[in-house]
C-alpha cells in the first residue's frame, strides 16, 4: 500500500508540475521580449535568428521557473487531494503527513539537483550565446525600409527621398538622391520616376531612374568657387551596397570571461584571482607606484624653526688671536679697525632660523616642489584606489553568481516545504486559490532575492547573506506551515475565522452591556 501511495502522489504531482513549468517559462520569455522589444523591432530578423534567441532565453529562464513550478504544483496537488478528502482517508489510515510528503520531497530534491547541474553546465553556454546574439541584434542597423516623403539616411554617404511608391514596392516617383561627401560641393540626382529592385543575391539595391538630372559641383573640396554641371538623362542606374544592413556575428570569445558565462569551477578560480588582486597586491602596488618614486624624509618643521647656534666663531680662538704678537708694526688707525672687526665678530648675531636665511625665491620653489610631489602621490593613490574598488566590485559580481547557482536550486526544496502544507491546509485544487497563494509567496521570494542581490552589489552586506536572504527568510515559514498542517490547523479556514470573530463580538457586546448596567445602577 505504501508503494501505491507513493505512485499516487507522484502521479498527481507530475502533471501539474509540467504544465506550470512551461506556463512559467512562457511568461518569463514574454517578459524578455517585452523588455527588449525596442531593440528587436525593425531589424529584419529572420525566423532562424528569432528561434535561436527564443531558445537561449528559454534556457536562461529555467532556474527561475523551476521554483515557481514546484511551489504551484505542490499547492495544487495537495489541495486537490485535500478537496477530494483523500488526505483525510490517508491520515485516518494512520499515515502521517510527513510520510505522505516524503516521495514528493525526494522528488523536489532531485529537481533541485537537476536545477543546479543545469545552472552549472547549460546556463553558462546559453548565456554566452544569448548575450552574443543580443549584442549583434542591438548594434545592427534597422532593416531597409524606404518610406514615402521621408529622408532615408542609413546608406553611408547618401540620403534618399521618394515622393511616391506604388503598391508593388518597385515603381517609385519623384526620386531625390543626395550624395554626402562632407565637402562644400553638392551632388544631387533628381528623377521623375523609376524602379527599385534587389539584386539576385540580395546584397545590392538597384535604382533604375528615368527622365532626370544629375547636378554636380566640381572643384576643390575646401572652397565654394566651383563649376556647376547639370547633366540630363533618360535612363540612369544607381547601385547601393546592402552589406551594412546584414547582422554581423560577433565571436563568442568577446563575452566568454563575463561572470555569467562561468561555471562553479571557473568562478572559484576567478574569485581566488580577484581576491589576490583586490587585497594582497594593493600594498605592493602602492610601494611600487609611490614609495619607490618619491623620497619621504622625517618631518623637519621643528628643526627649521630652531635658532641657529651662537657664536659662529669661538671666543677662545679670538682671544688667542689677540695675544699673538705682531711681527711688524702697523698703522694705528688700521689696528683700531681690526680690533673693532674682532669685537663685532664676538657680539651675538640677531636670532635667526634656517628657513629665514633662505631667499624668498628659494623658499617658494621648495614649497611648489613639495605641493607637486604631494599632488602626484595623491593622484597615484586615487588611481590605485579606483582600480581596487573596480576589482572588489567585480569580485562581488562573481560571488553573486556563485551563490545564485546554489540558492536558486535549493529554493525548489524550500518552496516545496511551503507549497505542500499550504495545499493540505487550504484544501483547494485547480488554478484558483492555489495560483493566488503561489504568486504571493513567489513574489515575496523574488523580491527578497532582488533586494539581497542589490545589497551585495552595493557592498551593504556579504554575498552569502544577500543571496541566501530569501531562502533563509522562507525556510522557517515552511517549517511553521508543515507543523500547522501536521496538527490539522485551520489557518486558512474561513469558518474558523468567522466563529472566532463571532465569539469576539459577543464578548465585546457582553462587556458593553455589563458596563451600561453598572452605570445605570450608579
């Protein structure tokens, strides 16, 4: 009987799961096309390109569609079993709810493992193909569409205007072709009517013009003094190259190093490299960029302000000099001058510091050189700081992607723990009440996931807390609902709340009547 019970539960779960999974994928793909509709419309995309883009978008949406499909299908499965009283019959047979949930819990764990393997091996390739193709579509020129009375400037070096185009899209009237050669001379072709056809290989656009004029200005491109020529023609052929309108395919190697295109092993290697670049190498780079290029000396501010030592000439030497007998007589006046000079030398000089002895020009030159050195050092440090912040930001993006592969996979189990007891409690199948409740819980999960990722990007919290915020917040809710379902809680029973509010209203009325009776007696 136990094996039949497992088959019953799994069979009831697989159908809604497949249906809700593809419905969710369809909604997510529509969301993508709604977001990028402006970049896709008017590019002349062929069917193969659209199918390729759709397949890549579908593959990238699988990790987000699986949790919602598990949540909705589990609510529908247990709600339908409860609505048909099969859950009551199983419980009356002595089978607890946890045993009843076990096969689907194992199934949700298998889905979680498959989701992780898909995110680790398929998603990087799909993201690489998707981003490359989307880039090619975005940068491609709009498809060739020549409208009546509108100047068409998509051809390099030419502007075309037609007055009227017949319904066959071949016959045209009142044609003006203006050649833009970025000089002061104008070359204009005017024709009454003609035909516009594609070449056989679809690479050229051929204009067969009739009854018109070609107006030319000849001369140096830098002057307006030119010769004017006006040539009439009965038939004239003008060919335009359409190769610029073709979508150029970019090699996949352009985006292969993006963090979204890496699996867990590649993300681990990139994270280790970024941690080294953002951490240990910063101090070495500062030493290389600043310390080795600039000489830093001890602060000499106090020593520069300190007065110079006095005297400059020791008095003992001067006394000895005075006592030396003169070998030859000298003139008395000159002898007096010599003694006066010695006396002045022995007198204390006025107080002075080293920086006061420097000329103003030298002092200003030193200050200017110091300011230049400081500014150069500051600029070097700013460059290092900006590069370090960029490395840290790139590191956070890699950590976000690494945790996302695990958190979205584990979310399948968490949302099953919410959906299964919810379905058992509400006892409603179908797409009515289960869909509403599933959307509410999935919105809570998705919003918490978005907020957590934003907090990590802005370096408000760690990558683990931010990327696991939704899972850690909803896991206790799942345990709480499982506990309530095991004890046959009336959490979502309208009759229970009706009876509760009725009893509460009776208590309030009884309290009021008692209060009024007391007031009347007083």
